[in-house]
C-alpha cells in the first residue's frame, strides 16, 4: 500500500487527486480543504477520526489492513524521532560538560514516559531504534507496514549480538532474493521469523552467537507475577538442559502418582510436586506473614470490599480472609485440625485505611535513612515503583525532595522506586516534588520540561465516584468495627486447582531478552 492515511505527502497529494480506486484507504470523499499545507499530528488525528467505517465486509477488511499499515508507519516514525532525540540529548549533555560515558543518561526514561511505557520497555525501544538505523531493508519493511513493531523487534533481537557490519550483512542477505526483507519472511509467523533470522546470524558470525549463549547462562533467574483468579505465574529462566531435566522429572513423578490412582490431573500433580519440593512442606505452606491492606469491615464483617496483598495485588475479600485464616493442603493429613484445615504458624499484619480517601496512617522519622517500619509503609502504600508506567518491584526508598535540600524523612516526602528509576531521578535536569491530590501524589519533571504525575494506587476503602463515606456495607453493616476480635470463625475453605497452560505468545514476549 503506497498511500498511508496521515502522511503529510499523502494529504498534500489528495488535494490534487483522490485515492486510487480499490485502495484500502479509499473511503467516501472527505472534506480535506481545511487541512493545512504543513499538517501537524493534531491535523492527522482529526482527519483519521473522520474516516467512516465502510458499510461492506470487504471494505472493512481493507480498512483494517490500511490501519495496520498506518500503525507500522507511526511506529517507524517514532523510531526515527527516538534516534534524533537521543542525538540531540547527547549533544546538549556534551555541551554541558558531561563526560562521554555518561552522555545519553535519561533518554530511554524520557522516551518511555512519552510513549506511556515502563523504563525497561523504553530502553528496548531506544535500542530497537538505534539498531534499525543500520538495517535499511528491515526499516523499510517496518515503515511500509510489511513488518510491525513486534516483528521488527524480533529481527533486531536475533542480530543484536553481531557487529554493526555483520548485522547489516544479515539484513542485506534476507532481502537479497527479492529486494525486500519480506520476500524471505512474507507470511511467516513469529517462530518462523526468529528461526530465519537466527540461522542467518549463525551463518554470519557463529562465534558471537556462541558467546551470547554463554553469557545467557548468567541471566538465569526466577520471577513471580500475578495471574487471573488469585493465581500466580512462577517462572524460571534456565539453561535448556536444566529446564528440560526439571520438567521431565516432574512429568515422570506425576505419571507415577496418577498410575497409582491419584485423581488429580497431570498438570495439578506437577504443580503440587514442584511447590512441595521447593518448600520442603506438604502443600508448600507452614508459616506465613501476611500483610493485608484492607478495611476493618472486610476483615470483621465479611464486607465485599477487596483487599490487597503487597507484592501480589488486589484479591477478593473472601480470598483474603481465607488465606489469612485457613488453607487446605490437598496433600496429606499431617498438621491438620479436626476440620481438615492445615494449622499454620501465622502472623497477620493488618493495615487499615481511612474511610473515603484510602490513605494509610502516616508515619515519619527524623533519621536521614528510612527506618524499617517506614520502609514497610512505603512498600505497602506504593506497591510498585512510583514512576508512571513502571511496575517494577520497589528496591529503593527515596526522598522526593532530597535530604540535602531540606527534604524530611516522612511518608509524605517518601516514595518507593526501582533501582533504575531512582538512578535516573538523580541525573541532571530531573526534579520531583510532592503535589496535592486525593492520595499521595508526586510530580516529576524531565529535562525537556515535561511534567508527569504519579498518584499512589487506590487502597481498600477508597471511595468510588458517587458513593458516600457513610454508606453501609454490602452485608448490612452500619459502621466499621474498631476493636480486634479475639477469635474469628473461619469461612469454609475452597480447594481450587488449575492446570497450567502453555501461555503461548504472552510467555514468549515476557521471556524476550531486553535489547541494549
């Protein structure tokens, strides 16, 4: 598709002649006389918003394809702008006397904020843009819509270990037969693209690929992330031999147990065996410290207001009460009470929120470093890194206004940040200040003068629009209990197991190594 809606050249050409018949973007005539000769992005957006949906099925499909091409063109334009911005920032930093090895600091973070992405994703987008400047055929396919941003990323990812010259040679080789990279990859899915580009990289410089594989062993790790329905994904990145061996051992034991008459599915047995072997305890839980951020109505009156578990996220009220008080093992009778519920050594830390605002009770300190209790408070209030669009775990407890400039060690002047965001905040041109808001709010200003607001996530008890602080609970309670009950009758525990699925493309995307 030659004509892409929104490109300045097309807008000017349309003044002279209509789109060719049969074009995916040929729609009923649009009033474009008001479009200026040098359209801005706002003009392009306004014009696109006026494009009607076709009345027939073929027209709808053509328009879907045209819009997909438009998305690729926009993404390619973003890559061009990213490279230009990187160079401009480096020139400014050099003029300011910043050492060469520190130039470029904060560029990826500013790109991430502008694109509403996490800092880690911003770093990958900057790496992608830089790499594409040396891969003209891939970049051309990206601009034309024959490769979308994700698949252009796959091409770059599989060649990033090569030198610039070898990467350009692979780019040339993939396009050698037809003059376009999609002659080789036309109609290929993600796996096929990875295989083709990887094979070309292997042939070009096998030593660099082998060196990359050896370095990858050092990146082995284990991660945990939430899954729907109060489940979690426990993921291990392992060398292939270890990963295959671990899976084979779990599968073998599961088959043995099921042959002996166990009624659980194969996936359920594998999951239960994994937890038991890692923890050394049947069922995997023997002692728990749970920090439940909840209203007292939820805990004592069985209210429906959801709770939050720091490090995981929001959980249903019933699940939070059940997890705090009881848990079935699903394994054997060791350590069970007469009701069949496992006995736990449980320490429950209850954290209550103020009605309406959802704010935790404030804490402060005269020390320069945040004491353990205040660190815990910031962890619970902020949940993840406070930088907009970054959901990395909190690693640093930061003074919003620095100690050197008179900032106090208080909850109001504190925020939780990941290590990377805290380091970026300290670079030249970045400032942060507390700001008024319904909950704890921070305003961060970047070197270009753009300001971004970050508000602490709503905690249980936060009023929703149109509700009243005096509204009774869904279970008929009229006011929160203010004293702790000495005992609580545990609700009936549920025993839910889920078979593990392959997670498909989502897992591949989460496992993709970052592009430097």
